[in-house]
């Protein structure tokens, strides 16, 4: 799959509504593989700003996925309270070395917020 974006645009998650039809797959033993999903996808288009996504792994572990420009330095911060300004705490300073950085996060806080930015 190939696509183009316009340069100097803001970073964004773009939902792809591609009709998928006629899918067939075979297991190594030659039998048909029937356990697959045909869903639309999401593409992370990274401009100057990093992107942050959160999800749950199959075992229930919380996971963050950070998308950023290769070689750029970022800081990941967290907060358990958004009602008061200035309550963000630094969690991780890092340099983006891959297109995506996967981070398993602590599940002991029932409510926690994360953000990522270039300091």
C-alpha cells in the first residue's frame, strides 16, 4: 500500500476506509485459515508533532504507542489530575529510534493521563 501526504501538515491519525474483499489464506499445512478479520485501518501520519495512542494488550496490560520523527527528542509526561493546571510530571525523556515506541505502563493508577511533546 502506498499513499502520499502533504508536507508541513499537522500530525494525525487517519482512518482508512478501504473495502477489503475476497480474502483467502492458507495455513502451513495447506488447510484454509479462517480466523482473520477484515477491518478498516488507521495510519499515523507524523509531521512535526509526535502522536500518542493507548490500548490494552490481550492480557489486559496497558500499553502506549508513541509515533514520532526519527532522531527527534521527546518527553512523555503523566498526570492523575487534570482539574488543576501544571500537574504534569515527567516520566520519560527519549530519542525516537523507531517509527513506533511501545511502552507498557503501570496499571496501579485507576485513572492516569499521558502526553508526549518535544521539549
